[in-house]
C-alpha cells in the first residue's frame, strides 16, 4: 500500500498543475458573448413585462416581485458576464475594459436599482414600484449610452 502513495501524490500534484482552462468548461469568448446576450435579453424581457404592469396594460401586480427578483439576480452577476477577450461579435464597446472601474460602478448602480425595485414590489406599493422601475430604466440607459454599441457606432 505504501508504494501507491507516491503515485497518488504525483497524480494529485499533476492535476493541480494543469491549466485551469481545462476545468472551466467551454467558457470560450464566443460562448461568453452568447451567454451575456441571452442574460441581457432576459433582463429586457422582464423589464418589458414590468412595464406592461406599471402602465396598467396588465393587471398582474402579483408578478412584479418575481420579475424584480429575477432582474436583481442577473444584476448581481453582470460584471462576471464581461470577461476579458469577449468583445468580438458583441454589442459591447471596448471602453468597458478600458474603463473597468466606471463599468463596475454602472453595474453596481443597476444592481442597487433592481434591489430597490424588489423591495418596492415586495411591499405591494405600486407607486414606489413605478418610481423604482424608472430608476432601473435610467440605470440601464446610462450603461448602454456609455458601453453598448449602437448600429451607427464602431467597436
């Protein structure tokens, strides 16, 4: 049995020395861009549903907290969705990585805005929810204005 110990130790050490990318799944830049795009689409769809409710187009106030919670959950992960090297074929401007601290501040503002909207929705206060929803929209717009490529923009 003792003769196996050095072999096991070598195997374990070899595993620790193996590049982490082997264990990272397939988080290649192309997949990161696709995943980010789907996350942003999900946020947009939730925003659209909240918009319908706060405008009175749908009487589903009971759904507001679920939408707000889902948005806040995604908001908490936003910085992770922009790993270095994930610019190609994306709607992101390269300034995200050039101005990373400002981008993080934009993400934090959005996260805080969605958290405030969640509190308003859980309190069943439609007036507060409408105000919080507007703040969320402004946070979206602020980040998009700075860091999202519009069709006429260049990357």
